[in-house]
């Protein structure tokens, strides 16, 4: 799928981008009507043979739409146009729909994507700082208003504390135990003890802890290094892009993958509260994987349209790369 998407012309991407916000809002609204709850979050739709998470696809569609809108503004020379009024209301609507399903983690990802796009678009530092302050204040209000969220923040100080360990502290505590028992090279692939009953959601939210236990410090550093190379490449392609839409969309995709990586690994290390987001390209989950590959397909297409990169691809002995 990513290979096919990488062959899409920029004109075709622009057609999709025009309706990206409409499809995003519709997908998120449908979830609230016919969706189902998983672990307290109402953000899934059951198709009978499989459950899908529309908010993952909405992330990519919103980045695509925002990139199109920001590029249109730049081409028109309307640099003084208020960027916030152009894209923030649509993102706010998506965030509100996600919060209706009690999914603060996904809502935070949408918010950070918006922040990244506003930064790339050149919003003045004072305004940007004000928006960040407002955003963090909103998150704080949501945390204080929900006791279970507040407990997740409290256990950050010491998940092993009496009265916390067997309740909200159970997941972060056993995540740390898994990481601590891995040593330098781990206990062996598939030999994790924490994932068998002790560490809930070991295949999704806490996959990084399992990597640390089975492959040790070598495995965790390798995982971070690979994701870092991917992010570096995405942002480098964004900087090389001649078309403003490509620059904005690639930057948004980089921000998306980066913030999910930070939130997931931060939760695993117990330096951030458990927010329930996947580790890109690593955690189990078809919806997240498909959405991420859609984004990577766009980035690969952007690279192929770069004359210097395409010349190198043409020299490759692998014809399918061209």
C-alpha cells in the first residue's frame, strides 16, 4: 500500500487533501454514534471480523488537509493571514470528538500535530507560547476533572508506593521491572516474563518494555536509533521539498511519529503518565500501522519527486525502487 501511495502524483494528493477534514470529522463522529469502548476509550468501530480505530486515519488526513491549506496560503502570498484561524478550528473539532470518547492520549497527539504545523508555518514565538500555555492548561483541567487520570500522574513519583503498586501503579511498575531485568542484551527473544500476566497491554502500550526485557539495553537503543533515523530522514526530505504542501505535510508526519514515540516510550519509562498510544511501526495494531504507512508512502513519494534523489534511484539495480 505504501509503495502504491508513493507513486501518487502531487495533484492526486491535493484532491484527497481538499476533503481530508470532511472525512476526518465524519469518521470521528461515526465513532461516537456506532463505536465501541475498549479499556474505557470509546474510539473503535467493530466491523465484525475486525475492529478499526478511525482516529488513526484521521491523523493523516488532517495533516494532509492542513498542509494543503497552509501551502495555498503561502502561494497566495497571504503571509499575514492568521494561520491559527485557518487550521486550528478544524483540529479543535477533531480533538473535541476524540475527547468525547475519553481518549486523552489521541487528543494529545492531534494537539501536538497542530502545534508542530503552526511552528513550521512561522507563527510568532509569543503567540505560539501562549497557545502552548493554553493547551497545557486544558490538559491539566482534563486531568484534574477525572480521578483515574489524576491517579496516573500521582504514580509517576513512585509506582511501587504502598496503595499505588497494586492499583494505578501496576503497569508502570512492571514496565520498569521488565526494563530493569533485561540487562545489556536481554533475557532472549520471546523469553519475557512480565508479558505473561503481569504487564497489561504488553503488545501495544508497553511493547518497548518487552523489547528492553528480551533484547536489553542494546534492543531499546537500537529501536530508538531506528526511529530517530526515520524522523531525521522525514524532516530532511521536508527541508529539501520545493512544493510548500510537501514541506508542510512531511513536517506534520514527522511531528506525528515523533510525539507518539515520545509519549509511548515516556509512559514505559514512567516519566510520563500512561496515555495509551502506540509506538509507531512497533506496537500491535492494524489501524495505527496502516495510517503510519500512509504517511510514509507520502514521504517516499516526496523523495522520489526530488530530482537528485530520483537520479540515484534510477541507478539502483532494484527496478521496483524507481
